[in-house]
């Protein structure tokens, strides 16, 4: 990997590990739907001129049905649910629980009949879910089941979104898909945000929202596209395993959140399980299988979906 590749890789690992801490700060003063609206609307405003200049937007809206499904699964639901969960849970805990998303993706594509379990993958799933169970059992107050339910729905949405991309949107410009999704999400959030608009704008919360929109959304996507161009999609998705570590470090160091036994045990189990669980099945004959059928043609859900489960979304 080149120096530029390493720089982009490290930058993305940090940038998409930071949002959990920023969301935690923001929801202390703003309603989660207000945070989600501000992030999507400001992010869309930054990316829109670039998308229009590169003519990446028009072809995306022609496939509005899968685009809408992708937006609901990847942004509208998750970004509100994460904010809601962080009103009661530590940011580091949320980041670690969401690291199990690749495991949900494996279960999803296997259930749909597009992949199969081998011994290594099954071991990975068991290890990963054991890590999640350890974290929940040791760290989380189960008197807040709604927060856990919100995160469960988020992981499902994050697993479903790449499947929609793979089957219906894969041949479209990524910048166009992201920008269009942010625009749609902002429109959906707008009336609810208006009803819950804040009466004051504390500096910490306001700066966190601006950081989420400008750095963790708009700038992050531009950097991520550059990273994919530099090192390829497979290597780029390794940031999946760095983000929760960054979330834990920031939660402990910056927000004073505890480094618990559940994290110490659960974190390595979740990451190890994700690596093993998303490993290439032996019966596929080696490297990642590419989807050779055009998007919208009902092409197969391939190995690329599992490898790229975080590829087309911000954290």
C-alpha cells in the first residue's frame, strides 16, 4: 500500500470511529431526530454541488424504489436509532455492538440462499455473538430494552443496505447514491425535526453536529471514495475493524466512559468473530466473487456484499 493509501486508510479509520462520541455529545442537548436531520441536510448541501458537477445524481433518482429502500435501511432508521440509543448507552458500547453488523450480513445472505456456512464461518458467528452477549451481560443495564432494540434494528438495516446496493444500485455512481440518500433522509426527518427544534444551541452540541455533517459525512465519503480508488474495495473495508476500537478509545479518553470487563472481553471476540465469520467460504474457490450482472437485473448477492457491508455508508 502506498503512503497515500495508508494516510487515507488511517484517516477513515478515525473519522468513522469518531461519530459515536459526537452523537453522544449532541444528544445530550438536541433530540436525536434533530441531530440526524442536521447531519443529513448539511452533508447533502456539501456533496450536492460535486454530485451535480460530475453528473452523478440524475441516474440515481431514476431508480427511486431501491434508492428509497436503501436510504431507509442505511440512514433514516439507523441514524435516528443510534442517537436514541446513545441517550442511555455509552458511545463506546454502541460502537462495539454495531461492529457485529458483518455477522448479521452473513446470516442474512445465507438465509436468502446466496451463501452457505462452513466450519470457519460458523465458528466466527458463534465467537462474534458470544462477544455481543458478553458485552450485554456484563455492561448494559437491561432496564433500557428500547435502546437495545434500536441497535438491533440498526444492525439489521446496515446489513440489508449493501444487499440493496448489490442487487439494484451497484452500477450507479457511489457519490450520486450517497448524495441522493442524504437528500431523501433530510426530507423525511425535516417535519419531525421542526417539531422538536431546540430552544438553545450549546456550543459542544452544535460543534458536534457540525462535525458529524461536515467531517464524518461529507468529507468522509470523499476520502472513502479516494481510498477505494487507491487501494481497492476489499482493503478499504478493513476499516470496519478499526472503527469500534477508535470509538472505545474516544469514549474512555474523551467522554470519561468506563473501560469495562465486558469491553475487554467482548471487543476482541466481536472483531475475531467478524473476521472469521466473513471469511471467504472454501467452496467458492478462493478470491472474492464479483457480481458480473448489472444492477437492477436481480444479480446474485455475492461475496462482495459481505466484504463491503460498510462500504456505502457512513458510521
